[in-house]
């Protein structure tokens, strides 16, 4: 700092008074020692400052690298954010699709519930013994009638069919069901229960919606009444045939096609045959000329059920007088049986 003051001409400035004592004068050795100490302190300070500068440079490089990493991380975070936004949109779309699928499943569940209710009510109202068996021969469903016929209880569901004791004689249900599943063909049998009642056993393959064999359906139809009627009819036919065969006069039974079903020995002798020889033969084949047979057919059509006298030219030129009576057959309301009985005595036609 340089100060300029106005000086009074001719007046000398007063001398400055100092109160501090002058510094003591150091010796040469002391000055050298102090200079060496200061030089050492200066060198140490320089080294310290150099190390600090190096540390600052390293820290600066680390900060620069960290800044680059932060910038890279920021870019990655931005990319991740964009991916998250895209994923969010995809999740929203997926959520909408799941809601649609959920509504469809809900509708299908309601439909399956209705179908199951319909099936339960249908099986409960059917008066037929029905059992549905899976591919591994386990019972899946059965009707109330099956409980009585096959000796089932509600606890038998999901039980192997071979582990039950059905009220059926002489039928291995497990073997028959296995045969039906393996051959993919129906199996039918006539069986009896322990009380002697007749049933028609029918086993059909169970086909799924995908047309895959997934078990079998077993059904038992009550055929006791027609079976006993058939047996009674068979016995009646056998009795009638025995009566016809043992008749002393020429007698034959003809069906609605005018074919002989049975004949007595005397009737067969007229044609030089045995009783079995004329069975199944048409009346036209035995009678000479078809006019008399045509006349018989017309008379039966005009007067069904009436007794008709007819001369049939059997052998030679001498006809045999037969009495024809019409009866209803056992094959249905349209069938008929004609009983031909010789009206005369035992006279035999000449050869």
C-alpha cells in the first residue's frame, strides 16, 4: 500500500515512536537449523499436497465412472420402465381375456349342472336297471332299479364291478364288460336272478364326446313275461304237434303261406313220405294242380275263421275231401294256422 500525504514545507515529519523491542538477532547455526526445518516442512507439505492432488484426481475419475454408470443405469431404467408399461398393457389384455374365459366357464358350469341334473332325473325315472362303468371297471352311475336287480347301494359308487355280488345267476359281469370294451362290440345274454326271473342283459361300449371308448353301459331288461309266454307257446306247439302226429286220420297244420308246419303219419302216407318229409313243403307242391289251392286261399279271404270243405286231388284221379279250419297263429294278429282234417274215412287213393 502506498500513501501520499501533503507535506508541510520546511517541517520534517515527527519520528515514529515504536514500543516493540527489536527482534533478537539469531546466530548463524540457529538460522541454518531454522531454514532446514522450514525446508523439511515445505517438502512434507509438497508431498502431502501431491498426494491430495492424486487422490482428488482418482476420486474425480471414480466420480466420472460412477456418473457414466448412473447414466447407463438411467437408460436401463427407462428401458425397463417402457417394458413394464408394455407388460402392464399385456396384463390388462390378458386380464380381459381371463374375464371372458371366466364368463364362458361359468356358463359351461351352469350348462353342465343342468345336464347333470337332467341325467340324474332321467336315470331316477327310468324303470330299467342301468349301470355305467368306467374304463377301469369302476361303477360311475346306476338307476334305482339296478339297486334291486344287481344288489347295489349308494356306497358302491366308484367301486370295482367285480367286487359286488349281483342278484344274477351265471353271469360274470366283469368278464363280459371287459370283452365289450376290448372288442368294441355289444354283448347280449339272457340271464336269471335268484328268484328265477328272466332278464335280457345288454352291454354297450360307452363313447365319450371325443368318440373315445371310456367304459361300458350295462342294462337289464325284464323279459320274464314274454319269456314265460314263449315257453308256454313252445310247450303248446309241442303238444299240438304231438296231437297231430298221433292222429289216426290224415291231418296237417298249414301256416298263412300255405306251407305245412306239421302233419300226421296218415297224411304223410298219402304222398309216400314221412312226417318230417312233408314239413316245410308248400301245399302247391303236394297237390296236383294249383286250382284247388287258389280256391282255398280265396275262400279263406272271403270267410276268415269259417270251416271250409275242400276236395284236394292228392294222388291219382281220386280226390280227398278235407275240412279246413282257420285259427289265429302265435306269431301275431296277422298270422294264421289252417288245420286240414280228412272229412271221409281212411280210404286211400289208388296209385
